C-alpha cells in the first residue's frame, strides 16, 4: 500500500483504548474466568519450558501460526507493565513483514452472518441479532460472548481473547472515576467523554431489548463488559474497507497484527490483500537492532483521540492541536450573509476561503501552535495564523459590527488598522476566556496516583500549552502597542494616564484645570502617575469604571482644543509635537462629530474644561462626540499597576490620518511588532 493510501486508512481507523497495565479482573460478577495479569505475567516470566506448560502468549502464537497466520521468526511478543504486550526484534529482521493475519482468523460481526461466505461462521445465539442491532454493537456482543462463555477455552478465539486487556486495566476516559474526570475539567474531552458514555449506554439499552426479544440471556452482557468490548474495539480494531471491499465499513479485529504499540514516527506499511489477509510491514526494517521494540503507526493522532480511543497519550505530541467551537449568533450570521460577508471576495486577510463551502458546523476546527507539522493557516496578518479562517472571519464580522462599519465600505485587500485591531481584541478576549478554564501548571509532575491521571495530565497540559501559546501570541501584539512613556510616533494603546501626560506636555494650563477636576470629582491625585493609575482603575462612576468617564471628559477637552486650533483661536503649547491634535484628527476620521448634542452633566464639564462658559455649545457637542467615541472604541485591558492586577480602560490611537506606516504593526511577526 502506498503512503497516501496508508494515511487515508489510518485517518479513518476507528478509535481505540488501552492495554493490560495490570490485568486484575475488576468485574464484580464472580470469579474471573480469564487469568489475572499477575497470573499471566507469572506465566510469561517463570515458565518452565520443559514442563509442557504453555504461556498465554505462546498459546496465542501457536494458535495463530497453525491457523494460517505468519509471525516473523525474528521477533518476539513480550509483555511489560508499561507497554503491555508488544513486539521486539530478537535479531536483525530478515524481512519487512512482521505479522500477517488471514481473514479466516479475524473477529467481527460478520462471523455471525451465516448468509455470507467471506469469513468462517460461528455458532451462537447472537446469530439471531444480525440486522437487529448495528454491526459494531453486534461485534461488542460477540466479543463479550467469547470472553464470558462458561466453556471459553473451547471458543474459536480463546487464545486471542486470553491475551486481551481486562476491564481493570482500561485507561480510556470511559473508565475514569470522578477523581480522574476532574483532571479533564476545562478540556474538550470532558464533554466528549460524557457524550461517548451516553451513546454507549444507549447502544447497550437497545442491544438489551433485542437480546430479550430473541431470547438470549442478557445477564452475560452487563454494561461493564459491553464497555470493555467497546474499548477493545476502539483500541485495536481496523476498518474493513480495504480487506473486505464493497461492503459497508465495520470494525474488524486482526489477532497478533494488533499487538504492536504506537509510535508517531514509526515507518510502516499496511498491506491489505482484499478477501485474503492483512500484513504489517516495517519500512526501515534494515535499521532495526536486536532488542528494539517494533512499532506500528496509528497515524498522526492528537492526544484527545489517543486518550479517548486508546487510553494513552504522547508527551509533546507533534500533531497536537486545540479544538475550538465558536459560532456567530444565528441572527448576526444571517445579517452578515445578507451583507455578502460570506462571499469569497469579502473574506479578509487573504485567508483560504474553502471554509465557505464546507459544512463548518460539522468539521472540528483547531488552533495550531507555531511550528505545527501541518503548517499554520494562510493569513496576511502573522499573529492570526494559529486561528482557523472561519473563526477569524467570525471575529472580523463582529469587529465590523462593533465599529459600526458597513462591510461594503471596506476593501478586503487593505483593511484599516483599526478594524484589524478590533478583530485582534475580539480574538484575544475569546481565547483568553477559553484559556481560563485550562490554567497552565506551574510545574511539571513526574509521579501520578494512576496511569489514567498520568495520561490525562499529559493531554491536559498539551492542550493548555497550545491555547495559552495562542493567547500569548495575540497578547504580545497588544503589549507591543501599549505605550507608556515619551512622544508616540506611531499607533499606540494608551490609558488616561498616558493621554493626560500628553495633555500636560502640550496644554499645561488645561491639564492643571483637568487635574483639579479629577481631585474634586473622584478624589484622585495626578501628581504621581502610578498612584493615579492605581486609584482610577479601582473607582467606579455609576455602574461603570470611572476611567471611562475620565476618557469622555478628556476627549471632549481635546476636541475643543483641536477645533479651536482649526479655527485659529488656540495653539498647542509645545508647537510641533501636537500629538493631541494628531489623535483628534484620527478619531474624527473614525467617528465624525455629531451635529446635535445629547444630555450631559454640565456642572461636571465645568470642573474639567477650562473656559467652558465661553464655549458652552462647542463643549457640549464635543462631549456628545466623546461619549460616543468612548462607548464605541474604548476597551478594557488587564495589567499590573504597583504590583496589583487592575483593569485599565484604553484607546487605540493613531497620529493623524493618511499615515501609510500606521498599519505596519499588522504585518510584523508578534515578537517584532
Ligand atoms: C493495538 S493495542 C497494542 C497492543 C497492546 N500493547 C496489548 O497489550 O495488547 C493498543 C493499545 O496498546 C497500548 N499502547 C499502544 N501504544 C502505546 C504507547 N505508545 N504508549 C502507551 N501505551 C500504548 C494502549 O493501551 C493501546 O490501547
């Protein structure tokens, strides 16, 4: 089979579960029929080779070979606590084929279907259930029957079943107790586990109804054993497609071929001969040394799939991604559609538009960390490349809504920086929120109370690393724009602290008046910037942060100063810098001043705006504008002031309009913004 074929096959392989870490029989219903793990291991290790006793694995190999299976003479099947059964090279491999299993030894529902002649029939009361329960459920029932039959050693697959892991050693989340499940809190698997358990319960109930109807004793098929069979299938079954073409796909067990463990870097080939057999070949068999473990490659699987299906995870899994589900409110989506925002020519950032034609509601979407082997998403804006296009498109739509921008007025090949910035804020806010339920662990743990917790922790921490990595990437851009000191030369994010510093430098007398207004109205002192920052961020005005109101006053004053300068009645103290005027020019272009005034607290204005009386009408109009601008464009930013975490209210401000360099920050890598 060619590599691409193999990849496809693996991709569609059914999901699987766990191994025989400790094969004690945890099933409550009486004495275990099969030997316990300790018993097996005792047999595997202390076997007296001359006594004629046969260990379970020897019995398996004997059964396999005498029934047409092939196992390379250069390999051994070994058992260890950490790897369960696995395959090792005894010596250099003479051939690429490790094991080949004939179709006649496979186990699936098909063995119960006496109308077919592809695989041998088994005699069982379950034959009555064919066509009455889904095929995969019938396979679970057959497995349970084989495992729990009173004369199990006379059953067709006894040597194989005797080497399968027991319920007590299952480590998929279907076997997690409440303590173990806590470790999944905040991860996507928390929900998927409960969905899967619900589905299994439903299937079990339906199977019970059918068993009762056809007169099969349902006691054998307890939920515990049903769940065991489902885990065996998810952790080691293949799909039938390539070996039994022309039939609907179903899970099928290939004894012995399924004994190889997974390595994401193993180079293997799956060699299917339709209606005959299936062999596993090691492509680099020449480089295998005696004693090496021989691995299969279950395909590039993420840890959620590995944990849920197989009960283990790979540390630093190179293909790990973070599944996200984010949807627009259906009414917003409908409105956006009617504005043609789902047309390929309206997709921003040069993103791939294929998501428009796929049913994105069905397909999982993933955040991808830097250096991911699948590559990242195409996006003109480097720091958006870890986020899937459909999700970025959603943030973009919401950004236009927030800014009240008509999509028809935006050229998607030159999106204004303020829109990109709003999109960035929304993306950061959403990712930040999602990441809060998955905090990064302060230190790496090395010991765990049980295997389930070990793998759940590897999964959880891998997920946390990705979402916090993406969050940090976005945050770094915001942080790089955040401005604290000096004279800004480019777009910046400022709080009122820095904006007031500019006012002080450029309009000292207006600043002094404003400063006393702050003291009078809020009791905050501007003599120390740090003290002011800490005080203002802890104050509320009405139900809102007081800093919002300060911004309104400040922008009102700045607009008045700007308009008076325009009309030639005032000039900035510090002449050429005039950052304040540049900011006003930019804000006016974003939000033109209104022609009417709204209600306001005139007395309050008086405290902040020097010369308010003489320019009453102008000030009131300026305040109306400032109120709208702040409500639309100001945003909260969490940061540390004097060792405390506080929330500042900030503005993104460019200096003037038509500055071609204003959007440079959007196309630089996050670290270089
Ligand atoms: C197809 S079986 C492989 C044979 C298995 N070791 C056994 O004892 O039967 C898949 C199971 O092996 C275990 N396994 C496979 N690869 C593993 C790995 N890299 N690390 C830990 N366990 C692994 C998991 O329990 C998984 O559910």
